[in-house]
């Protein structure tokens, strides 16, 4: 059986859901998806200096009538906590795709605390979580997450598990 | 060196030239009160919390609305919290974007404790170093006309620090309910359909 190309499938879901602004702090887990987005002329792809910028940027995009998604690593979830007040207080949609570290066979001890804390922190801030542990769960998770975010004006995060992405030595 | 321009006069003069194509994003605290005092316009979006996001919000809006002029009006405290965003702005290089920092060299909402600009930090120099080519600092009343021309007409991104006095002024509060403020802005910009969702 041919291995599923889940980043390409994620990209198709983003297009189908009308996402036109992507912002990210790069992660190797998101590498192929970022490349696919950059190849599109009708997508704005912005590299951030820190993850919380992305929460503001996507709020601005929504004020201007555009849908976006924020691509970050689990360590970056720690940087967006207070920024999550903005979409919460304004009842704006926020779609975050998180590549997880610090869980399945992690090789870097510094990734463990935020990796373990990511689901708890996001839930504490009122973010609805969708998790994908295997390639066949990626599309349903993102599609459900995007539908929830943009139909109900709330913050959602898709957690792409480290088992799916692959453990890293560093 | 501390400034002596009056923030409310500067913002009122600056926004007197706005039209339907002008979208304003204000930083929390006094900047939001200044913008609201100049006119509680539907095309204002005022930060009430989540400090440090004013420039990123403006950037996302500028990317979404290329035909509009986006003005970010914020304070030195908020700007200092998101210096990295200046590098992001420089990289994206939105032609329709201007940042005006009202610099009173202190945290005005919390008792006037000095910020880093009261010391040696120079925000216009930082913006220039981040890669924003058109930067400057305003200190004199006689520079206000040029400030307005640049903020509205010069190719963006434009960055200006306006050195202002530290004053305690009356609060002019915008709508504090974010959901209402967001819908009001979106309906003014995008039409009535924007209130019932949809991009």
C-alpha cells in the first residue's frame, strides 16, 4: 500500500475551506505544507518571529474578510496563551495546526514540558482540540476543525501527533 | 528626550483626513482613547487587551485589504512588546500600511513607570534596523503636516514615532465588547452579510 501524502491532503482541505492567509513559525513537521502554500499565488504566506504574532495577524485577516491558519510547533503554543484572549473576547475564528513534539519517542528533553502541557494549556484557554495520530485521521481532523472554527467563531487547534510526524533526535 | 506634543491633538489632526478607505487599528489604553476621542468610527478596531498584537492585527488587515489604507496607532509600551513584528512587517512590505507610535516614554495606564524609550531605546531606529525603509521621529508641531502626508500617501510600510507629553486625560472608551466591535468593523467594511459569519 502506498503511504498517504498527508501534507498534500491537508493542503487540499485548506484550499477547500477558503484559507488564503497562512502564517507560521516553521517546523520540519509543517515543511511540506508550507512549500505547497508558498507555491500558490492566491495565498499570502508570512513567516513570523514568534507565534503570538500569528494570532494577531489572523484576527486582522478576519477583520478584513479573509480566512487564515496558523502553523506552529507545540513549543510555540506556550507563546500564544495570552494572545488567545483576542479571538476569544472578539468571538473570531482561529485555526491553529500544531505539530507535536515531546510525546512519541522524543529525543530532546527540552521539548517534553511544553509537549506534555500543550493539550492542557489550550483546553484551559477554551480552545477546542482535534487530534490526528495517523495519516488517515489528518483530513477528517482538519476538516472538522476548520468547520468548527469558521462556523462557530471559536478557536480550534489540530494536534498532529509526533507518532504521525516522526520522532526527532533533536 | 521626552516630547511635548499633545497626543489627543496629534491623533485628532491625523484622523481628520480619514475617509471610507482608511482603517484604523489602535493599541490598548490611551491610544484607543485618543482614536475614539477623534471619532467613534465603525472602521476603528481598538485593542482592549492582549497587549503586543496591534501591529500584527494591522498587518493581517493590510494583507487582506490591499485597496485600503491601514493605520496602526499605538503606544511605546505596546510597540516594545512586539518588536519582532517590525521585522515581519518589513519582510511582507505592505504598501498600504503605516505605523504611528505615540511615545510618551512610559507605561501610562499603570502609573507612568518609564519604558525603555525613556532610556536609550530608539523605536524608529529599531524599525529601520528591522528593515522598514521609511522611518522617522516627530517632535515639533511644524512636522505634523508632513507626518499626515506620509502616513496617508507614502508607499508603505511607513513607521513614525511621535514624541508626546505624558498626560492624564479623560477616557474615551470604544465599545469594550470585542464581539460587537469586530462585527461593527466587518459590517462597515464588508457589508451586512459579514455579521452572520463567512469570510
